C-alpha cells in the first residue's frame, strides 16, 4: 500500500470518528454536500475524490463529504441513511445493495448514486436504461461475476468438484448471486453447498457443515458482514484447508487465496460523473445505469504456500497483484 492510499484511509477513518466534515467549512458561498453511505472506509472511495477533482470540483470550496460507515452491520444502514437525509445532503453515494436500499427507503427526493450488484433484480431501479425515481449509478457486479470466480477456482484445481458458498441470506444481492452461481457451477461440473451466515456466532456451525460435505474450495459472496469479517473468514478457510476466492480485493489482502472483482476505485471515479450531471440539473431517473468496465484479480501467494498449493502460471500471469 502506497503512502497516499494509507493517508487517505487514515483520513476517512478519522472522519468517521470525528463527525461531520462540513463543520470545518468557513465559506459563505453555497457548498454542495455529498453523503457517502458505505460499509467501511476502504481506499477505493478515493476514486470519488479523484473523479470530482478531474471534473474541476474543489473539495472544501465546491463540495464537502459526509461519511457514514456501517462497519459490517448492515442493520445500521437505515439509521445512517436517515442521518444523511436529515443533515441534509444534496446527493447520496451508496455503496452496495443494502446501503442503496436503506437510502431509497430514507428518501424519494434526494438523488442517490449507487453501486450495486444487480440494481434491477434488487428492485433499486425500474430498468438500466431508464432507472426512474431518484436512483442511478453503476452495476458493480456482472451477471458472470460468480461464473468467473468459479472458473478461476476450477483452473486453480482442475479436479475440483464441490464448492462451499458463503452467503448472507439477509442481503438481497447474496440471494441473486447464488442464483447466478448455480448454473455456472453446473456448466463446470461443480456441486455447490451454500452456507448461510449473517453473524459471527454462526460461523462455527457453517464451517462444520462445510467440512462434513467435504468441499474442495470456497466462494465468498460480496456482502457487508462477510467483507467486514474477512480476516476471520480467511483464517477459518486456511484452517479448513480451503482455497478461496473473494468478491473484494480486501479479502485476498486479509488472507484469502484469491479475489476477483470490479475495480471499485474505477466505480467511484465514474460516480463523480453522475454527481456532476445531477449538480447541473439532470434527474437521476433519466441517467442510464452503467456497467463496470475494469476488473481486478489478486492472488495471495503467502496463503497458497500455507495451503501447500502451486498456483498455475496461467493464473499468475493474469493477476493484477501478487501478495508475497
């Protein structure tokens, strides 16, 4: 991690604890307020700042950002969304399906720029071409995302036959992702064993069930709780000798074997364009939802060594990052 990124994460974490950033604004001119509703202060959010800067916006002069982080507990999103609405902010940037659903429930008038796995399937927009209402943004996952992750596991272990899927049943996106994963698994000749977990206390039972079914690898679905507990999950996966693939870069950094995902830095950078259009008078419901165009693949070689796995060169050469 470079110094700039480390400083940015420290800045975000401090903002989450210290309270509203707008209190430091001393300008009398109108300043736009952007509310960010997300799970954690991940470095990808830096893309929003960079995107706005490239569009000519000056933070502190033209806009200020209010951060609200659920810290792995999606049940907090509704109250955090209400806080932003009451502040009030001029636009809400919502990261993930649970955050976007909470923002949509909290307001039907404040524009919401979201990144969500399946916006139509989750009921966030009427259609991608004409979202309607007050929500637009980007679809952060593709329908083939789970298929790609399963393909990578299969390439890692050609004799793979059973995959454990860690999913949170309280997250609508997880339900959709599992539905996408089933036909993809069948096409690859794989059996899926879905382990549903929504609290730390459920992990032991989930991994006992996974062991009993003799899974060969694990797929971790994108979810606030599962993302927040990535270090614990990575530890348990290694203890159970399970090669794994996560839907977030941070999962591999925490000790998971692999991660394949949308570039969330790019997603946040592109969200700045939506904000700019809204600030210039566009209605969010008239702005088509866009698809991700950049993806990242990460392999943790330390974890591979701990599992006694030799990663095929075909995977190594395609990785954007190797953790050694």
